[in-house]
C-alpha cells in the first residue's frame, strides 16, 4: 500500500472511541437481546452511541473528512460512516420512535456489525501500514 500524498488521521480521540464503538456494535449483534438481557443490551447501546459520536467528532476535529480521491483512507471513512449511521439510526429508533419491527432491527444491526468489522479491519491495516516506514521504523516516534 502506498501512503504518499494521503493524510492519515492519527488521533486518539478518533482511534480509541471508534474502535470501542465498533467492538460494541459487533458484541451487540452477536449477543442480541437474549432472555432477560434487554436492559444490558440497552445500556451497551447507549455506551456504543456515545463512543461512536466521540470517534466521529475526533475524526471531524482533524478536518480530513474527504471522499475523493478514492483510496484506502476514503474506503475506511465510508465503511465507518455507514456503520455509524446504521447503528445510531437503530439506536435512535429503539429509544424514541419504535418504528422498526424486531426482525428489521436485528437485520440492520447485523449489517451495521458487518460494516463495523470491515471498518475496524481497514483501520488496523491503515494503522499498521501507515505507522511503519519503508525501513520498518515507526514514523510517529
């Protein structure tokens, strides 16, 4: 992968909350709402939404919100934004509107988890490839 000419967002305010949010989205989809766990699912959803919002704010704070030219950073941004929009939309619907049926809520949650997993993997690839220079040394330190 070539990182020349691209600006990687290395912000702990993006990295940590976004990664935790992605893991929580995946956990919520895997665990689901099993018998007697409705309150824990709801609490985890609140924490996920908070971390997702903090991660997006950390990304936007750097001012690198671009969707052109298409490269690995743009792909990561698009995957993360789709995961964010899907997960927050079903969170808001479950808390306020209650318009989605349970099946639709679960299906959208699975799709959000898939996008979160892809965004997490693409972020790890970007981080590992973007931090290591051509000679194998770390470019941040």
